[in-house]
């Protein structure tokens, strides 16, 4: 698959057992920036899911039997192929979900880094030895593959999200069935084509496109699935967790966020403004780690809000292929949902600090700063998933922590301050999986990533902790 045939509206098939499998029913992939139909992918049914699971289960034992170094070498070649096809991958992601081309290029680079780290993990699966209460007995633990993993990925990071599930699974010997988001399946298909080119045996990774309602539930409930890794909304994550609980299989859930940035009275405002604007506006605010609440000390709130609003008003809006700062939302319905949050907040007493300028036709929205937001407002509690920033004013750091923790989510948060004691107290008391001090909510490709409460469940992704989900712990007793 190349950019040329994406733009021509080519019909693409599932990837099952190392081959391309077409279906009688298809669904279009739409470029949100233009409304253009850029491709057709299968609208799969339960039989397609079953074929993919069976292919994965048949291939998994042979894959697990390979020496870890062999698995690592295939992952290394995959990373090299992503680098060789960097522009095509980025163009595909931008075409199907709208983000800026520079952001898509950065997403490819991040995926490459995560693959390379996880390739090394093939040789770092670890265990322990234990002193035995009986002489002549060796006791140790080892890691074994969990088996066949269902990987259900979101539309907002169509390259990194599949990679973040596939690479650690392959490193330890698992097989995978990927169900990409309906809005952005082309990136996943291209990724798997490159993986097969890298030498992955047929059937180890399979892709089934289609409706979450039709085949997502079928995949989650399939008796051949041994573990489920899902990134997406909290509501769907809860449903998946219930289904997995019935079967007593592990889940890894990366869900929503309502991330707060507290700006203390002594903060470096130049730094705080730059970091907050960047971390709130990337992917048009459509990412789980986006900063969406600024909890501002009342002594600096006026200046901070004015400066952020001025930066927001200076951001250009347009298609991701243009030289702009902010792209479209993923769909008209997504834009309308965000507009409803903004209008509801203003009706409840919030004040728009930005100009509300015109944007191009389509699913575009001018970046918006809402001042004088109260913690109980809907816009301060729910995940807006758009270029909207709420400013909540507080008298002190203790109140800031209380406000930040009032959301049901617990993914990430940050503090801007020169006071080390305040920073440490915030890091300790904030009920989130990740805390950042004096920089935005950006993660690194070798560091555990995850959230708590309504933001996540199960082992964190990325880094060495990935083995906690993608492997099973086995205890061995050996008597002489």
C-alpha cells in the first residue's frame, strides 16, 4: 500500500494468515480535512474474526519457539522498514485522521523508537531464583507467552497504538489479532505489510477491519483470545473489562484522561505557557494525555490566561497537509460534540478568553480557552477531546491538588513551580499514573505509560513492565 493508491480510493482487505482477504461488505475511509473517500476496507463479520484468531493460534507456538534473538532481529528489521517508509506512513495517518503531517512524522519516529526498545526486551524477560526450604531443590520463576492477544486500537494514534501492542507481544512470543479503529485502519494495514516484509511468519499478526459493535465484541469474547489490550474510551473499556472478567483473562486498558496542569504563584510563566499550549493542542487536543484543565493560582491567573489565550488565537487552523498549527477534528460529529461542551460551559458561567474566530469549512474548531470555569462544571469533569482548555482559579496548592483529583480520571498531571517541596507534594498526592514537573504531559518510548481509576486498568504499557501483561509468570521447582 502506498500513498498513491490510498488517494485513489483502493479497496483493501484484511490481513489473515499472511494473505490479503477481501469481504463482500466494505466501508469507506474518509479524509476529515476534505471529506474525500480515500479507501475502502472490509466491514468484517464474526467468521472473519474466527479465521484471524485461528491463524494466530496456529502460528503462535512456532513463533514462541524461535530464539529470542531471532524475534528481536525481525523487530529490528520492522523498525528499519518504518524508517524507510516514514513519509508514506505519515501521509497515511494524516489522510485518514487529519493530524498535522509534522505530528504524523513524529508519531512514526516514536513508533520506531518503541519497536527498537521492545526488540531488546526479547532478551530481557526475567525471572527470579529463591532459596529452597529443602536441600537439593532449585526454585525459580520464568516468563512464558500469554498466548494470542486481541489488540483493539484507537483512531487518534493509528501508528503508535498498534505498534505499542504488537511489538511487546512479538518480543515475548505472543501472536496478535489487531482490530483498528474504523476511522483509521489504513495505517494498521500498512504496518502489518511492512512487518511481513521484515520476515514475520504468516499468521503471527493478523488485522481484521470493521465495526466495533459488530466485530469488536466478537473478538473480545472469542474463546481463542488469551488477553485483551484496548486503548479507547472509558465506557467501552468498562464493557471489555466485564467481558474479560467473565472469562478470567487479563486486560490492559488505556482509557480517557482529564489532565490538569497546576501553575503555582512562583512559576516561570514563559515556560508554563509554552508547555501547556503544546501539550493541550497536539492532535487538535484529541489525545488522552492532552492537558485540558489549567488550575491556576489566583495571583497569576489573569496574566496566565491572557498569555495562553493570545497563543491560542495566534494558532493557524487548516488541513494537516498545510503549514498550519491545528488540524481538523476527526469528524463533523466530533466537532459538534466539542462545540456543545463549549456552549454549555459558557451558559453555565464560563467566559471565553479567546476570540472565537472563523475557521475553514469542515470539522474545524478555533482553539478555545475558557476562563472562570468551576470544578463542578461538565467541561471541567468530562473528557472534551478537542482544542479546548479550561482555566480553574484556586487560592493555594492544596486546593489545586483537591481540584485536580476531583475528576474520575487519573492519567497524567503536571505542576509548574520553583518550589521543590510543592512539586514533591503534588507528585505524591496527585492520584494519577503519571506526574510531570515543569514540563507538559509527554512520555518517553522506554518508560512505563498508564493511568489509574477511569483512565486505565492492568499492567502499564511501554518499557520493561510490558512483560507483566504480555507474559505469564511460571514457578518451577527442580529436585535433584
